[in-house]
């Protein structure tokens, strides 16, 4: 029988690479923006014995996502989607952050819904920063339905022009999409969960460390476990969430941040 397949977006990135290693028992579809990065990630995985295929895809492009779904279908029975692809807000354009971190998440969910079968699971990536944005009916409707016409224009007045703020709002949107999709995926016998990493030492966090050393120091001082996270801290959680052992967990978020959020929201 064909091996069950896990699709990993951002599969060439810091957390995606680590999740792929933790999920090597499955057939892996590694997808990321650039073909050369995908090829390198797949070659590394194969060198360590994994059964991996690669597919370059821009997750913000609906047609590209549809091709990814078709490719994934051909690889074997669908077992899960681990959606790590994203961009940080740092120095960026708020609308680009909206498109990649939130709109593309909604696109992927709608596209992969057709593959959901009993026992399969989706793991989305929010962030501890998604938890610092308060609930507010003025923008929550647009965060919940980013594909609707004019959604960005509804959120934009709350951003003060900052892509970092848009990142936090997008990650709140991911939390809401996870909750809102639980019943829909549940009807197919499938689960959906989000994870909210704190500061995990990947290229994305290393860039933040260079650009905001004082903020990062303060964050570390407030972290009960007294260290930054490692990609493996997140990957082991994701492997559990995909497994049957997590069969009664859906529609919720798990924070993996060394406890820092408990101190930030005190
Ligand atoms: N590293 C952290 O400290 C941290 C903290 C909280 C949340 N997160 C979240 O975890 C996820 C993974 O973060 P990471 O640290 O591995 O980041 P990373 O930058 O190492 O990897 C992200 C990957 O996403 C890919 N990507 C970006 N735009 C894309 C697009 N349009 N189409 C396809 N692929 C695209 C990039 O090419 C990259 O390989 C992100 O969603 C991030 O917001 C990370």
C-alpha cells in the first residue's frame, strides 16, 4: 500500500525543515517558493533516508496552490498538511504580509479541504504574537474571511502603517481560521490545529535578533524556561499533532514559547 503523505509548506525554511525531519515516517511533499531551495531540501531529506518529493509553489497564487494539490494527490493517500510558510513583518509591506501570512492560509485551507479524509490533520502556524491582538468586531470579520473583497482595507486602519502589526493581526487571523474550520474538517473526519511558536532560532528569528536586539533580550528575560526555542521544540509538537495520539485535539491552538506569553499577558 502507498505510504500516507504529508505536505509541508515552507518546507525549505527553518521550521519546515525541522518538521520534515520529525515526520520522516511519512511520504513527504516539500513545497516552498523557490525551486532551488525545494531541490536542496529534498536532496537533504533523501540523503537521510526520507521518501520525499518537491514541488515549488507560491502559496499566495491560487493556480499555483491548485497545482500543488494535484501533485500531492498523486503521491499517495493524504495524511496531513503542515503549513509553515510565511514571512515576518520586519521591514516589509503590510499588504504583502496580509497576502502571504493570512490570505494564503485561507487559500490553502480551501484547496486542501478537498483532500481531507478520516484521520488526516492540518497544522497551521500562528505565533505567540497572534495572541497579543485583542478580539475586536471591527476587524475580526475580515481576519476570519481574508478572501472576501476589501478585507485588507478593513484591517489597514488598525496597523499604523506597520508590517509588524500586520504580522500580529495575520497570526490572530490564523487562530480564528483554525477555530472556524474545525467543524468543517470534522465533518470529513479530519482535524485542524494551530501552533503558536515563541522565539525559535531559525533564520526568521535570527533576523529579528539582528534588527531588534533590545526587544529580543527583553523577551528572553521574560521567558520562564530561560532560553530561546529550537526548531526541534516545535517539530516534536507538530509530529504529535499529526499522529493518532492527538486524535481528540482539534480547533485549538498550542503555544510553544517557553512560557513567555504567560508573562507578557499577566
Ligand atoms: N521562527 C520563529 O521564531 C517563529 C515564531 C513565531 C511564528 N513563526 C512562524 O512559523 C512559520 C515558519 O517560520 P520559520 O522561522 O521557519 O521561517 P523561515 O523564514 O525560515 O521559513 C519560512 C518559509 O516560507 C517560505 N515562503 C515565504 N513566502 C512564501 C510564498 N509566497 N510561497 C511559498 N513559500 C513561501 C520561505 O521561502 C521560507 O522557506 C512562519 O509562519 C512564522 O510566522 C516563527
